[in-house]
């Protein structure tokens, strides 16, 4: 396993130093007012957590073998076969994306994630999605260093690029994967909590720049309903996993027909019917038209279509 370079590892010391600094500054005041145990009560648990984070950050590591990628980070581990790993390069920095990532949590992060899932499920899902992205450049001090040499040696030709996840793309399966992921995202509302709603219809307008696919603009809305209540039109967020699925679809389509779409309009009905429409012109919002909102009035159009 390769650990972080020293200049990155020392960042781990920041966490206990912050708690220690707060304790040093506040403890005399608590003693003066006759509350000597309060610093321990207030800062004890955060202090222990900061030491845990410090220890795990210091010991973060990445490793490779002929079958799998191994990554150990703060509070979780990821192990994935090379067939599910794709490579991304941003500003010359190499990261790895693990498709269908299932991190193994440490006990303390599992408790925190479980609590977050109860009170803020959309944030919990978002955090889970971020764990699929592994910053290889954190560990690689040089393009030809030991980390990159081992990575190239063991990954071979089995790691795809961000826009090319398989040699023979199955466009239907890639579309279905995107639909499944986005259907799970509807609970990540822009405002409020999902609670007991059920979704009936969703629509996504997704813009991507041709150059690299990393700049995007998304509008996503869902028509949902509480039991016995009226239909609602709600905005929701796409997870990093869903955006990765859309990029995978974009890359596979470009491989098949040589054209790179810049605009995706997608609708999905709860019955299973769906529609994908692709545009190849300049994406409006990414080119300055910030008021471009093709999903405005979605609920009215939905009702009108169902009344026919």
C-alpha cells in the first residue's frame, strides 16, 4: 500500500490542533466561572473524533494488485475490481472513479452516516456518492513515481477513461443505469425533505460542454404526491453517480456515431416509460443564458397530457 506524501499527511494534525486550541483558549474562562468540567463535556467527544480523523488521515493509503484496486481513507475503505474502475484527468491530475461503489465504513463513520441518513437523507446519499471518486494524484508525487508505476503495471488496459467505460458499449443498458440512478435521486430535494411522497414523473435538462465534459448545468424536477394530496412539482439534485452515468452514456454514444451531445432532455414516467432527446448545439445556460429553464411549467404540461 502507498501512503500519502509527508506534506499531505501533516494536514491530519490540523484536526486535533483546532480542538486543542479551542480548549486552551476557553478553559481558563470556565475555571473562572466555576465550571471546570465543562471543557471536557463540550470538547471531549469532538476531541476524540479529531484524533480518530487525524489517525485515519495519516494512514490513508492506496494499493493495487492484479485483480483489484484498494483504497483506505478517513472512515471507510473501497475495494473494487479493475473492470469497475475508470480514469479521469482534470488539469493534469489523475483521479479514479469506481462504478457501483460500495464503501466499507468504519464503525464511527457508519454511526454518523446512519444518523445523517435519517435526518438528511439527500446529504447522506451525496456523501456516499463522493466516495466513488478516488484522488490518485494525492498519492502520486511524480508522473513516473512508484505509485503511478504500480497503477499502470496492475491496471493494464482494464481501466477505461471517463468517456469510455467499455470497448463495446451497450447504450440501452447505459440509459437504464442512468434512469435507475436518477430515479433514486428524486429524494434529494432542493428545498425540504422527501418524507412520504411518491414520485410520478421526472424530467432532467442536462447541459455539458463539448471540450471536456466536466462543466455541466442541470435542471431536474419531479412530480410527486403525498397520500391523498395534490400533485406537486419539486426541484431535486443529481448525485455525482448519476452525472457519471450520463457522462458514460455520452462517451459511449460518441464512440458509436462519432457525435458528442451537449444537451440531454430526459423524461421518465413511474410506469417505466422514458424518453431521451439529445442536442448537439451550444448549451444555453453554459453559454450565458442563465434564465434558460425548459422545465418551467412541467406540472401543467403533465396534467394537460394526462387529461387527453
